[in-house]
């Protein structure tokens, strides 16, 4: 069986048809999907009907489960979290800041799988920023400032008790089961520009938010460089916009893209189930 892969026509992203993900996948089919995933960085599989068992089985085709800190799994599962928002919720939009999932870990995950369970009729697009393209097109003046530098990553701004998704946010009635922790203050450093372990192409890992500093720099010099990097890596020409439909599975390469959630579905419930493909 050969899958049908149609590129988005944007900087990254492709749609995949001709495969039923509710069935066990043959190794040759998994290899085809992985090849397309590495090429396009973001794959969408529309028209799927998946149970939680199916979602977990698909995830394990591409690696072990990753560790998802600070968010409780759904009842009866260890490796699926609910990305949800109730119709009347007024808390800030979850994951609307550009980021690379869990870049503050010692070994950030390969990727993420997100399945549309309840999708509103409007809004809720997910944006992606192609960090391979951003690295390739980076002006020499910026590249020279970043080459060999390591960023300090941490979840403190988001998931610490005083963070954006901390105790005050939890008290405001967020529907997602987020568990703030002092553990969010831990730090981890990673090369800013690195070689993708499978493709060998240069990419950029993370951005401001989980990036809280740059080793060897401080003060205004550090802030200015983080800002300059952010403005470059999120430029419109590096973006792909994914429009959600119920029953779509989306998988992305955490080592090659940033992503950001969007709103515009006020008054509607929204629910997606998410797994992480570990390193």
C-alpha cells in the first residue's frame, strides 16, 4: 500500500490519505509515513475514526511515549492528555505562544500527535513555523551571533505556581487539568542551531518563552538577541496554517517546527487528545 501525500504549498505541512490509522500498520507503511514526516515536518491525516487505543498504537510506531509534565493524563490512560476548552471558558488561550513542546527537557520529544475529537465549526487553527527553513534562510549577521550558542530553557514562566498557567489560572476555572509545580523552575541548555538527528539539516530548537536566556550573555545584549531570533524564526514566510476538522490526526516534528494555537471559537466546546513521541 502506498500513501497519497499532498504538500500544503506553504513552508511545511502535507496531507496524507490512503491509510486507515485505526488498523495496525505494516512496517513498510510506517516507513513511508516517517519519510513523509521528515520531509514535510507536519502531517495531517483527515477522515480518521480513532479510539484512544488506536492513538496510542500509532504513536508507538514512531518512538516511545514521551514524558508530559505538568498536565494530568485523561482518566484511565497514562500517555494521553486532553487539550480542551469549554464553551464558556474565559481563561487565556492554552499554547497560543510560539513554542517547541517540552524543549526544557534534557531530551525533548521527537514529535507530537494531536487528534480532533470535538472540533468547533470555526476558529482554532494551529500555526506552525518551519525552523529548518528559518535556519537555512537566516542572514549571516544573525547566524554569526547564534552559531555555537546554547539557550537556557525552563518551564518556569508557564507552569510554576506563579506562572501563566499556575495557581491563579487554575483557580480561574481552566478546563484542562494543569498541575503547576516548583519543578518548573529547573533549567536545561540546548544548542540554538543544531543538526536534526535524522535529516542532518540545520534547525532551531525553541523560542522565547521556554528559552529564558542564552549562556554567556546577559542583560540587554541577551534580550536583544532573543528578540531578534524570535522575530526571524516566526516570520510569515516560514509558516503553515492547519485548519482543523473532526477526525483529523495531526503529527509534527518537534525538532523542526514551532507551533502556536489560535482562538476564534468562543461559545463552542473543543477537545483534542494528545500524545507525545519521546526521544
